[in-house]
């Protein structure tokens, strides 16, 4: 009898964490030793459901409001499903979920958490939270970290046992990215300028406010910046664009179901995040042959960026930003070499076996 793995996701849509979840789901669905089931907590039009294998069963709870307020209903459904393994990767929900792991273990259910952020950057130095994590997070049977920064932070700052942590980088679906990149976008960039593209939620974490401020003190005569994404900071960013008179330089394109066609059209990708987990979008941009200019933040940037594919700078320093961006703009990058390098390092075939090892280790 196939072992059942129950994956829990809020909407399976809109971000890199959900995209990785869809990759793992499809990988498990193709493994004859396992049965993949997705427990979808909320409804959303923006999701990757149509990319999933038809071998995957989907259970919908249609929850309203905050997910943590429905924790007992979620636990009851997990017990009803009786999987051998439960896979959770919902950021803060991982924390709320942790105290119930001993109950699930009584029913023979092993629980895996996929961490999505460098916790010290996400929560700061919260002593009470660190005590909570030390006790409850260690109840997980396995914890997947996306980057070395994340794994080291979990172990040394949050006191998670080393033997609980598995380092697995995010993969990319090369075929899907390349096909999606061939579509023609509705907005066309100015070919007389150097076009930067940025993709991400319009949130504090992504640092678009800092990026706009830095550009306001840089000669942008020959630069355009296009930002793909939506979020609760849109009004703030629009105000900053107006304040610094960058209406002809910075453009907010909103949510796009297919961001790859915009990345493909750009000259380079820029990432301004204050912190990351392991940014899929950098891998995807490189897959399309685009050089990357990044804030030197925590979260795998030092593992992704090389002399071959881009540069990092301290976006908190106007001087360092200006100096490094000038060098970046004057550097000739080889798009084919960028693409081939990232495909070799992060293709699905190279990454997915690591997930299988974690699943098999819990038998």
C-alpha cells in the first residue's frame, strides 16, 4: 500500500513557496511508493492548481479569516486523512502548528516543516519566541531549510537540533520558465533604456521602498525599473515615486500571472529584499539568461550570486549602491553562460531527490 503524504497550503498560489510546494507535490505524485494529497485551506483565483498532476487528490476546507483560528479544524482533518507524513510550509503557521505534533504522532503521523525565512531577520531577537521555538519547533520530525543562512540561523540562534535540519535549495522548472518566457507581454519596455525588472509582493520585506529611494539619488537618465507584483505597500510606493519625481522611471505593473515574459524582455533583474528564504525569482531570472543585481541580504544570496551571473551591493548604503550599480551597468554578462550555470545547479532533477531522501528517512 502506498504511503500517503498530506501537503498543507493556504492557497497554493502567488509566491515562490507555493511554487516549490507544487513542484514537490508533482514529484511525489510520480513516485509509485507514495500517494500525494493536498489540503487546501483557502480559496484563491491566483494559484498553481492547474499545474498539478491529476494523480493528486485535493481536499478544500474553504476557511475564512486567519488560518490559525481554525487550527483545531485543520488538525481534525489531518487525523481524518490519516497520512503517514504531513508536510507543512506556511511560514508563521508552522509555529502555531508545532504544539500539536505529539498528538499527530500518536496516530502514526510524521510531520515535516519547510521553513520559508531566516527567522532572526523575520522576527528579530525575540527572547520569548526563541524559547517557544526551542521547545516546540524541535517537535517536528524534520525541518527543511532552503539556504545555509537559514539552516545556521535555525541551529545557532533558535536552538533547533542539527539532526532535525535538512538543507534543500529551491528548484526551478526549466521547461515551464522557458515556455512562459516566450509569451509576448502587454506592456513593452523602452528599448532605448536599460530596463530593470523586479518581481515580488509589495511588502516591507521586499525593500522596494529602499530601492526607489536609492534610485532617486542615482542618475536614472538611461534606466527604467518595472516592478511586477501587488501588496499592501502599493500606495506607499506610489507616493514615493511621486515624491522623488520618478513617474517616468519606475513603473508598478501589478500582479501578473506570467511574470517570466516580463523578465525575458528586461535587460537585468534587481532584488532589493531586506531578507529572503531562498529567492526562486533569482533562479528564474538567471534561467532566462538575465544578470542579477541584489541587495546583500540574508537568505541564500551568497549561494546564488557569482561573478558569472551578477553582483551584490549594500542597499542600505547610497554610496555602495551607486558604486556597485555603475560597475554592474558597465559589465558585459554572457546570458547563455548564466542560464546554463543556473540550470545545472537548480534543475528539478537535481533537487527533488533530496526531498525523497527526507520522506524515506521518516519511514
